[in-house]
């Protein structure tokens, strides 16, 4: 066996060992559309193994124009909502021999800009932005600039949330689902509501809050008490504490996502309230964690893994003019946390 070459092994070293030109060695590695004879390719790969050569992924991407990597950018990877979407993306990507790299903004929307720039530099094939858009015109303008730059480089961008960017989008029908939930709860006999509404600038939270209000208004009921809070478990806990301090007369609380509802349920327990005897509770998303919640939580079920799969499908298919939109509706699921009041 040839002694290991001093310093990093280069593609030129591999070409020399295999007895081929540098161009042939390059095409053997980077998947060029120009064919390399099978025997030459075998010689190149054998030489690479012998010299312990590791292909330069950025260089290969430069040669092909892209990689087989899909970047998935979420708001909070610890949130079961996003981890379920990520599972769906990865399952679908595996079928197409694509790799998924995940980045979390830690609920700082401006971090999406950094990820877009980095993934463009790495020549990723596509980016999926999973999570609510925000009400920030200046930030959205900068995001659009980054998205357009990524697309000009040959990349593909898909969004899971609202159709606020001119890209393929998996639209979650948040307002409709919340409206249907309100109507279902009214049908169970509830008349006095409060909403733990999430941040004011987060469009998903805003849509769910407004949809629920619309459902109550259609039923002729008064407007609910609305308490904003962070879109997290602790946000739900804090908003519920604030609601209890207000002392409003409420029969049922709607938290605009399930993790907020779980925090709200904890606050109720700490304040001596029995659910659902003293207060009914509902959420939105139907995250897997709800299987361990008592009482079982009424919610709007979203097919979270299917959201991720739908986004990946938009990446690997070309079907008609772009941007394309796929709408995903929720389903109201009534459980023990909201028993009938008749």
C-alpha cells in the first residue's frame, strides 16, 4: 500500500494515483452529467479509498450547482409542533435520497435571515421555513431579499404557515379551525370565554385568535376576554395567571396552541382550580404530548407530519406555474377538558 501522503490529500493526488486527468477524477465524484467510463470511475474511487481522500462537499456543490441538502428552519425545535413537522420532512426526504439539516431561530424571526444566507453559501438545494410569519414590514422586506437571492442561485424555498412570500406555501387554515372550535364549544353550552392569545405580532396567533372571536360573534355571544402571552408553555402559564388575577367570569379558556394550554392547565392546578369542573380548557395543534395530559385536551388537530411531507413534495415536484399553494385544514377534537354544559 502506498504510504499516506503528507498533508491533506487533494483531488489532484487521487487523479495521479488513478492515472486519469483531474477533470475525469472531478466528474467521477461530483455527479457531472458528462459520463465517465465505468472502469475509470472504479479506478478513481479505488485511489480515493487508498489515499483516504474525502471529497470537498462545497466544491462538489459548485460543480453541480447544488447539493442534496434541504435546510429546515423552525422557530423552536423543542416545541412538539416543530419536531413533528421535522419528522415529516425527514421521512419524505429519505424517499428522495435528500439530507435534511435543521436550524432553530429560538423564536427570533431575524435569525431566518442568517440561515438563508448560510444555506445559500452552502448551495443547499432547498429551504423550508416552518412557522408563523410576523407583522414586521422591515424584517419581511429583508427576508424577501434573501429568499430571492437564494432562488436566483438555483435554490427552492417553501413556507409552512401563511402565504406572505411569493414562494410555494403549505397554508395552515388557522382561522377556519379556530372558528370551528368556537362553534363546537358554543354547541356544548359554553357562553363565557377567554383567549390566551399569544404574541400580537405573530400571524398564526393572530389568525387563531380572530377565528375564535369570529365563531363566537356568529353565535351572538359577547367578545371574549383576551390575554396575550408568549407562544410557549411558560407563556400560557403566565397568561393564565394574569387571567385569574383579573377575576373575569369565564367558563372556558381557549389557548391558541397546545403548549400554551398545558402551561395554563398547570397554572390552574397551582391555584386550586379543578379541570374541567371549575373551568374548561381547549387548545390548538394536537401535539403528541397531549397523550399524557389529564384531563385530555380538546383541540384542533393538525396533521403535523403531513405538513412536513407536503412541503418536501413541493420541492421535488414541478407542477404548473409557481408559486403553488397547498391548504391544510384542522379537525376539531372534543375531549374531556370541555364536557357538555347542557
